[in-house]
C-alpha cells in the first residue's frame, strides 16, 4: 500500500520522528542490513541548526514510567557540516529524505530553508518550532502569530513540502496548526516531547544537565492522540502523528484520529527495527479496518 | 578498536542458566543467530516478558551490559541488582527469554608494541575483562589481573577470571585497600612494558587514568553511561573528551584514557535507580 504524502510517494505510512534515529550511526552498528531492511518509509534527519552545537551537558536521560525524559539540546554538525558530511550519505538511503531544521530567528530558519531548497536529495523540510530543550526553542511554535510569521517568511524560498512540527507545550495547539496552514505549510507533525523534569534522588537538585527535558514514550500516547484529533478538526493539510507508538494498533489509532502518516520515535530505542513491525502490523489492520 | 556488526533489530534469546556468584548473577542465554562479539562490546538487554511494572512502574528502556563471555551460540552476562532493570534481569531463570540487541560499540584493541596487558576491574565492571582475558589467553598472551571489590560477598565475582589478585575495601579478602594500589606496584619501573585495560566504578577508572597518565602507560578504559538505545540514536550517553562530547555507544564504550580529562566526569550519566 503506497501512500502519497504531499506529492512524495512512500511505500507505507510509517516514518521516524526527528532525532530518534541516526541512520549513519545505525549503519555503523548494524551494517548493510540496515539499508536492506530500512525500517521507515521516509527518513527524517535530526535537527540541523546553522552553527554546530555540542548539545546539553550530561546527564541527558532519565527513565520514567512508560518512557523517558531527554535533555539532549540538539547536538549537530551545523548546516555546513551536514551538507558536507551527512547529506551525501543520507542521499543514498533507499527512502525519501526529510530534513528537519531549526533556527533561533526567522532569518536563521530562512537561511536553512534556502540552503536546502535546491538540493534534489531532499524531498521535504520539517521546521522544528517546538524543541523544548533549548531556551529559545519554545517561542515560535507556542504562539499562532509567531508561527504564521515564520512560515510566511520561509514559504516563498522553496517549492518543497514544508512540514511544521508542533509543540504540545502550547496553550492552543490547533490554533498554531491553523496559523501554519494559513501561512502556507503543507503539513503539520505532532507531538514533540512534553516538558518534564527529574530530581536527583540523593540531592533533590535537577538531575538533567539541561534542568528540564522532553518526555516521550508510551507515557505520552494518550496526549498525542488527543492533540492529533484536535488538530485534525482544525486543518485540512495532512498530519504526521506521533507520540508513544509501539505497535500497529497505536499507529491505527493516530490515523483514525486524523493522521495521514505515523512516526515512531522512542520505541526505536528499545528495538531499532520496530518501524518494520509497526508498519506490517498497521498494514494488516488497515486491510481489515476502514479508517 | 575492534567492532563486530550486530544483526539489525532486537532478537529473542532463551535463558539457559542462572548462576549466583556472591553479589552477582551470571545469566547465560542461547544466541544462535548472533555473531561472536569482540571483547569489550556490549548488548542492550531487556526481559522479553514482564519488562515494566517493577519498582516505580519501570523498567522501560533496555539496559546496556558488556558481554562477560561468549561461546559458540551462547552469551553470558554479569548482573548486579541495583535498580528495577537489573533486578528483573537478575531474577531471570532458565526457560525465560531475553530481548537482545548487539553486539554494539567498540571493544578493546590488542596491546601495542608487545606490551604486557594488565587487566584492572572493579565490582560488576570485571565483566568485559573476563572475555578479554579469554581472548588474550587463546592468542598465547597471559595477562595480569587485578580486581577490586567492596567485601567478601562481592569478591566471589573474582572466580570468573583466571588467577586474579584481589583487593577488598574492608580487607576481608586479599589486599586491604584499593585495586589501584596494586596497579601502582605493578607499574613501578615497568611503565614501558605495560598496557592497562580497565573497567569499574568511576572513582576507580579515574584513579587508573591518573596513574597511567603519570607513568605514561597506555590505558583503555571501558566506560559506562546512562544509555537509552545503544546504537547512536538518542545522543543520551555522551561523555566529555578532549575532542568534545562523544557518544559512548558508538564511539566507545572503550576509550583511550588519554582522550579523557577525567573519568569521573565521563561517567556521571547513570544513577543507580536507573539501572
């Protein structure tokens, strides 16, 4: 069952959430079997920023019931490093490539979008307006007007599909989605992680180097379902639904709530190949269920 | 550094035996489809059934374990019950199943310039030294083995290696004091003949790093950090090195001591309650 997503043909509706799978590192660990059995119908790469980033000081992880809190801080090689080192390799993946970008100002995002606009290796761009790990990350995606101004600023720079990744840490997520749609976004993706925190049991001080982090995993699945459902009532553009997907059943729920595609994130940490299982379970369910 | 590529994805491995060694449990499992690991490599382990629902409604993520020993089609892991994940794993019995990803990461590299290997282990960190000693012996190289434990109950783990010299914090077995005091005696005057391989708690690794740095002895340290995935996806297990943060799962877990400014700072990422 192939799927058309904003004009991109995908073999099935299951992709990865940005920042939850590093195809280059996974190839080092698993070799060519990764490429022979690539677990996603499209690959969404980790957030690229203009300048290189080391990320947050460790510790960066804390396990919670049914999930984890991460405070990674968007480490990446920066635009130049990505174009030079990562993009040529990722272009060889057997699936379409979606590049996720984040800037600390509209001009920065524009520079990033512009840099990828003419790259044939890139099928679509995802705007990270929602990462809660970096101080300024909240600003744009938490407010409908800010989101609209951002999309408006970059829309004319590329013909590629623009996906806006919504933050769940906003007062009115459907309003942000609507603003993105009106400004010309081709799709929205949600949910990003929910802001969370853990204390060091010995000292009572924040455990994570970044103080707060993002909660993901099965623990957030019900929140994701509610937000996808609410956003689906508000917009007509396609939705990439994600949050706590562990099985085809969870993916089907998100599609029934209004998602066109489903992304797997934290569950890949537990089983690197879980995208394959989720996709095949989903296909089986879709074959006998009307969404 | 040596690396064996893992099969892609998680596979089931039947537990064939559970052995107690004082404070530690050795879990043996069948792994017919996996390749032989390189010494120092690790696996992500979870119980295939009843993973979750323990203390604090956890565990959720798999746990990283250096392989203790590998025979044809069989893997062994050394487990100390310190948190909800290690508790569940240490209670596994024959007939239950593990969910396994691995082998992962970079293992130990052979000694340079025909140097003589000294293996220094502390607590549950003795695990990767057992398989490394096996491989060195198979290649005709005998290694000196120095192991440190808290007390007699933990020192039962020493039986997992061949001819170890033991130190205990309370003096109940062997040398009364730190394993690094034993190492210092070995290094005196022989620095250019020795290469050190170490795995253990952060203060021990830091003492080894400092000592080897001072004596200009090359040392390979197998580090530990809080880890969600084991294959470079989560970026959670970074440790600071002279080259910036590196992911321990894909650039380690074995690192040259000379790449670290401190082994203490490199291993703060795992709280016991998260194990």
